[in-house]
C-alpha cells in the first residue's frame, strides 16, 4: 500500500506544550524531505518509536521545513529517517526545545 502525503502549508507559530520533565524537538530540513517521516526513539529502548513528518511552514514571511516533536520525556534519544535506522544522538531536557539542523549549507 502506498502512503500519500497531502501538501499543506502551516502558517504562523507552533505551540509546544512542554514543561516539567517534558521537552520538545524541532528538526530543520531542506524542502526535499517534505512529507518524509523522521523518527525518534529513547536510547534505552530503540523499539519505542515516535514519528512525525516534515511539514512546510511559513513563519515571519519565510518558508521553512520542519519536523516538530512534542512532548517528549527528558532523556537521551536517537533521531533518524525510518529507512536509515541510524542517526544522531540528542538530549531532550524538560521545559526546553532542542533543535537540530539537517539542512545542507545554503549559499547566500
């Protein structure tokens, strides 16, 4: 079965419901990952996956592509695209948003 992602542009800010021992994660990507899923899993249990897809967003007049995860319990995680199954390790802290940048270098 083929999965179809519908094009939808999100306008404005993202509200993250975090605090206490819950944090958020934003993964910045290039446009080519729009609609692709990104997964996070606790380092202690790689089978417990949380995933979301990369969305196009317009924020302050600029188009950006992000995957937004919230809330995630504080701890160590691995972030990856599903087919790769290996990725970078990050730390989520309660009450904070962790941001990682998967964009290729942009020339201005």
